[in-house]
């Protein structure tokens, strides 16, 4: 369980970093599609991580 959570967190941080890179790199484009894609991926990964934690707690795989 810890490995899955750590991998999802790492993926969120990588997506955050790529979003920052595209924000700086595509400064002249007001609506960068690469920045939007990085944001979508980050939000999706965050939702998957939260759902995974809630379901794991509900099923008893993790304990507080």
C-alpha cells in the first residue's frame, strides 16, 4: 500500500513540475495546451490518490 501511495504522490509531483516547466516555457502563449494537459493529469492523479486512500481505509487495508 505504501508503495502505491508513494508512486501516486511522485506522479503528482512530476506532473506539477512539468506544469511549472510549461508555464515558464510557453510564457508567450496565453492558453498553452501543454500546461492545460499537465493540469488535467495532476488533478486526475490527485483524485485517484484520494479515492484509493478512502477505499483502502473503508476496506480495512490501512489504519489510522
